C-alpha cells in the first residue's frame, strides 16, 4: 500500500515522511488562520467596501514597516530560530488580544477592531511566507515540481478544518477563546517545522550556498528589498505576484458587490459565501492531490504559471458578456482553486534556485509588501471604475490586458528557472534532465 501511495502521489523513496510532516506543518498554519478568518471578515465588512479599501492601505504600510524587523531576524539568527520567533510573536499577539477582550471589554471598539483586521492580514502573509521559504530551503528544484502540490493538500485540509472547528467551539468556549486555539496550532506548526528540518536535510543550492544547518544567513535587514531590484529574476517574481494580487482583488470586490446585490440579509450572504468556499476547497483538494505534481512534471513550471492568466482572461470575458451570479461562482471558484492548487506551488518552486539570503529576505518582501501593494492598487482601481459606472465591462478591459502580460511573465520566469535549475545540477546529471527542464 505504501508503494502504491508513493506512486499515486509521485513520490520517491525516502520522501514520504518529509512530505507528511510538511503537510502537517501547513495544516497547522492554515487551521490557525482559518479559525480566525470569520472574525476578521466580519470586522472588515461592518464598515462597507470603502472601509476595506482603507484597511488595505493600512495593511500595506504596516507590512512594509515589519519587513526590516524580519530581515534583522533573518540576518542574526539561525533559520529555525527566526521561524520559531515569528510564530511565537503571532501566538503571543493572539494571547494579548484575548486578554484585552476578556479583561478589558470596554476598551474594545471600532479602532481596536481595525487594528485586529490589519494585524490578521499581516499574520496571514508572514505565516504562509515563512512556511514556503522553509519548503524551498529543504526540497530541491526537481523535488519541488513533484511534491509541492501534495504538501499544499495539508493547507487545504487545514482551510477546511479551521472554519469547522471555529463553528464547533465558538458557542461553548466563546469567540475570544478561538484566539487561544489558533495560538496552540501555531505552536504545533513550530514543532512540525523542526520535524521537517530534522528528517529533510537541506541540499545545496545555486549561488554557492553551503549546507551548514547551523549557519546564520547574515547580511543586513534591507538586503531582501535591494536584492529584488538588483535581480531581473526576483523583480520578475515580484511583478508576477503584483499582477496576480491586483487581479485577485478585482475578483474579490466583484464577488462582494454581486453577493450584496443578490441578497439583503446577512444569513443569506453567509450561505452564498460558504457555498462558493465549499466548491473552491473541493476543487482545490482534487487539483492538489492529483493534478499539480503531474502538470509541473510533464509540462514544466512555465505552463503551470501561465495557466491562471489564461483562466482569468476567459473568465473576465465571460463575466463581461454574461454578468450572471452563476458565472461569477464558476469563475471565482476556478480562479481560487487553480491559484491555491497549481499557481502557488509552481510559484514557490521559483525560489528553489536562488541563494539562501534571497530565499528568505527577498521572498519576505515579495510575499508580504508587494502582495499587499497589489491589494491596494486593485482595490482602488476597482473602486475608481465603479465610481465612473464602467462596471464589469470596464473591469474586463483592464483585467484582460493585464492577464496577457501576466501570462507572458509566467512563461519567462518558468523558463529562466528551468535554465537555472539545470545549471545547478552536476555536469553528469544534466543529460538526464527532462527536455522541458533543458529548454
């Protein structure tokens, strides 16, 4: 049975335990996030769509401010030490929010709610960024194409389990207690991270990195930001993430507007959102378990990165022509399922061929500030188009050209990574690399 599972998930001998622990690590992280997400969304929606746009700006500013602090941790401490410190900080913050709500309920108001919204958004990005940075540190270029899709299944299961757990515990324990529950899962995530590091030793990378487990990365706190602007490859990754988040924000606000128009009461809107999420999670699970590894192995990372832009182009054209709620559900679920199941694992393989400092520091800048910057641009662009009454047609006229540029960028990044991955292999092994890897 073990052999059959290895073959089904496209794993090699000795990869089963590391992939299992990595999946558990992602499961714990996403469970912690999704236990808290309903509270974050409720706080954000209470002020209307314009309030969310301003909260996006606040999140981007805070994310930029936090980046140097994270860069300082990366420069001064061992990798597992600053990974543990990152999760410990967020767990302690959750305990602080819990104490504030329970011990000083009169101090909780609109301002503190907005602080929690921004804090959660930063927590969301840094917790997943640290996870994927460790994965890129522990799995090779060749392994990443096969196993990252399977590892991401753990996150999807956590995204399903978290809301279910919140629904079961919110009434008997109270909503504030969910913060402590999330903190416990973050502690479990730290334990799983150390387990992954123990059973999956780091392998050499491009750029002459050594494999000293106790090595400190060094450098300065701002090195990640400067590295992005010095390297066309890293700048291309940032541009890819920027366009992706702009598009995702377009879809997000379109979903909010269409759900608001379709139903007046909160209960009905909640059911609509839940149904979309259910369809998305099921589709994501199937794609991650069966499709992702085979797709990247057979067709390469470039095709995997270009797939979502193609879907976006077709989706916005269909939405502009039909403009129906059913079309939105299909488009939104397809976008999020492909983004989580295929695009995210493929994007993370891009960091398997860069140096360790670039992997942790530049990735932190790209996956946090650039990501939130795309949110801000997308939110206010969508708001401007809505102000002028351009609607879905105007949104499609912006989104489709962006998607074409985005797809071309994905093809370029995939091919660049393939060349870098092939160049990092020993000379005798290059002849055995698959043709698409040598493209």
